C-alpha cells in the first residue's frame, strides 16, 4: 500500500514533483488531510516534515481535475482511498455520489519521475559538514546542487554539464537541480554578488 511506504518527500519536493504550490500542501497538512512524519532533526536545523510518495499523485490529480476547492471531507476520503492502493497501480475514486476522481488518468511519467528522484536523491546527493560546510553536493564531488541549478537557470543544458564533467551520471545533474529547487538556500547572501565590483 502507498501508506505502508515510509514518508519520502519534503513539502517542497512534493510541490515540485506534483506541480502545485507549497502553500496548497501546507494547507492540506494543517487540515489533517495528508499525514506527515518528522524527519531526523539536525542540530542546527529545524525538523522538516515528510510526506508519503502518494501525496505527489494526490495533489497532482486534484489540480489536474480542477478539484482543489473540494470540501475537506471529500479530500480526506480521496486520500484514504489512495493511501490503500498498491503503488504504482491506481484506481479511480468515487468520493461522493456519482463523483469520481480519475486516478487512472495520472500520467505514468509522474510516478516514474517521483521514483527516479527518490532513487537519485539517495544515490547522488550528499551533505557532510566537512565538505563546504554541509552544503549539499553531488556525491564524490564538490559540485553543489545550487551551482548545478544556477548553470541550468543561466541557459546551459544538462548536456553542457556532462561535457564539463563526463564522469558524472546525467541523473545526478537532474536530481541535483530538483533538489536545489526544493531546498532553497536560507538566509541572506553576503554582500551583493550580483553587482559588479567597482
């Protein structure tokens, strides 16, 4: 069952993968529609909440069907049905009389990309206080996830990165970019690095 899987994604990762705003997910958590599990607490960070992988499907399906404004009771019913389904086989959910959410229409690529990111995060993303102060990097390198995202947002492609780093798996760059988007840097940058020195 989906619920039997450990909680897998942070709120922001769920938002990135499902294509909804983090605020939508926060609201569902506050309304006790979707359960969360606190992650391990690091000494210098606030604990983060993780959601089951089924939350990616749940939020994507509601948005795609235009059902984001459903009553909380209907959303809870949908989640309960979804949570009991086998992953990745999904069935349609009748959540009110003659009203169905077509989970069978959820793109297989959505589920595949969620699983791909989950595997990639475990395989390629590494954080160690002794390496760049704990900034997440691609495992075995000093290439930060934020530098990968910066280059891609600056117009370069994953192929450009592979040309510079031929020994690094394409999936590492793709995972790093999504990780960086869903784990934005906190605090204010020192100085004004975007302004040319005079």
